[in-house]
C-alpha cells in the first residue's frame, strides 16, 4: 500500500483553505478530513476523496469516479476520488466539500438520535 506524501497532504490542505476550518487526523494509514468532529473526506494512498451518498454520487460517477476500495480487501467505502477539474476550481471544490460535510453531519445526527 502506498502511503500519503507530506507534499500531497500539504497540497490538499491548500486546496481546502477556502472551505474554512477543518482538521486532518491520521486514521488507519490514511488521513481523515474533519470539520466539527465529523469526518467528511480523506486522503487515501495520495488520492483526495470526499464522502458520498445517493444525493451526490452521480456527480462523481458521471466523471468516472467510484468508491474507494480498501487495499487487499473487498470492502468499498463511500469516499470517492475528487475529479481533477473540481480540485482546480476552488468555488466548485468548496461546494462539493460542503455537500460532503452536510451529508456526513446528517448521517451522524441520525446515528446519535437512535
């Protein structure tokens, strides 16, 4: 499994600056991207990914992106690679990151209200 490089992590941090406050945490050999204690994205194997559900899946799949598959396992996670054209447009990137944060927040609220 290839690791994340410090350069790539710094690059993603720069890209996300317009999004506002967030923090990066090491998780299982990857980096989780958190806002208000909620994970909404990550850097897995030097690839920037955001959380996806049925509300935004088409945005990714229409650009050829799919779910992250855990290396060496059949398990797929609901984090999709962010297309380069989105990464290069900070306005769109902020929209996509906000959508991923909001859906992660909603999912967490559902879990805690059970």
